[in-house]
């Protein structure tokens, strides 16, 4: 199970449905989920420059932050193993009675886990570079929560620039911290519509945070959509699940319920509402995260 990252496994897959055909909108999916079974999707690209930097500066331990269901936590745990670092994961919230699949996997990969109450977590996360954290957890190279930061943006943008993005009129991604969206904005040309689907409820601070990451204001062709959170981060309802199952039956494309399922639901809902001009060519980034589906009750998804 200790496999390398396989950039050659990534492909672009058309996912036509009767609805998209009827509206004369083409949808293709960049399958970053195929990179690796554990370090899936965008997480690898966000991590890679941090890992190189840590190596260059001769660190032996990494330290990072995330929630109990964080794909970033598992991806970092695996990447640390691959690059022969030790790694500490600071987890948001008190230790749960039953550990999530994510936490069990991170621990099995050798990550040392520390649980912090939400208030302490937020304090430490914000002061990640300070003495505070070094006192508490010892020396280590800090990778910010979710890989947010200029290195994360550069990791995404540099790789996206190697792809034929310019043949699409619309580029779409799911959004957590906004690091991936920022990388997409950097790689896109000015005429391309760039759409981010927020996985969180009413996270209106996002656009400002993305502007901070980019160090400029968001171009007019970029929009953040807040209408498809389904109750909030990692929340879902029967409508989302049955849509995802139906989508899988039609396209054979597996989605996760936290990010890519909501993005894809949003894209097809917007197609149905006539949001995209006829003839639009959409590239949707499959940012991975399929491991998160393991936290659903068995049988919920038929993928
Ligand atoms: C982490 C994650 C995202 C969010 O990426 P950001 O760069 O934090 O916005 C989107 N999709 C999946 C599957 C993820 O795991």
C-alpha cells in the first residue's frame, strides 16, 4: 500500500449527461483523484513545495493542523511517510470516543496526534510560527492547516499550467481554504470564468482570504458560490446522496460527499438553470477526497 504518486494516472474525462447535452454545455473532469489512493487530488500539489522546503532545510519533523475528517491530515501523514519525515498532527476538537476513519488511518501511517479544544486549536493555528507552538509541540516544520499559503497556491498553479486549460471557457473547483481556487486563478487566463463552490456554510470571509493568498483582488471573472453547502461542512441530506448515486450510475465517476459531490451537484444545477452560456466548455477539478466517504454509514453511497 506504500505507493508513489502517479502523475500519469491523471486524466481528463468527459461526463455528459442528458441534461448537459440538452443545454449544449460540455463538462469534463480533471481526475486528480486518480493520483494516489491516499494522498488524493489537490492535497499532493498543495503539499509538495512545503515538503521540498522542509527537506532543503533539514527538518526531520513536520507539524500540521486539521479536523477529524480532514483529507489534508491523512494526505500529510502519508506524504511524511513517503518523504521519511516524522509528523505531528494537531487535531481540532477534543478526542472523540470513536475515532474517524481519517484519524485511524493517519495514526496507522505513523502520525502523532494531539487533540485540542476548538478555542485552543484556533489560537495555536493562528500562531503557528510562534514560540507558543514550539513550546508545546517541539521543533518542527509547520505546514499550515489545509496547506493554505503561497507554497500551496504555487504547487497547484505550477501543475495546472502544464495542462491544456485554455480550451475551456469555465474552470470549476470545490473550495475549503481557497488555496486550490487561488492556484486555479493564477493558472487561468483573464477571459476564463473561474467558479469556486464553497463546502462551508456562509463562509463569506473566503473571498478576502483568497485575495490575501493571491496578494491582489479577485478578477471579475472569478465567482464564489455559497448555495451548495447542504447544511454546512461535511453535512449532507437525502437529496445530495440520491443525486450522487444517480450521477454515478450515469457517468461511473465517483465523488465524495464533502467537496466534489457538492461542486458537481452545483454545476449541474446551474446548467439546469441556464447559468452557463450555450457552447460553454467546463473543466471541473476532481480534487479527490474519496476516503472521506468511509465515514458515511455503509450503503449510503452506491459507488
Ligand atoms: C481539501 C479539499 C478541498 C479544498 O481545497 P482548498 O484548497 O482547501 O480549498 C477540495 N476538495 C477536496 C476533495 C479536498 O480534500
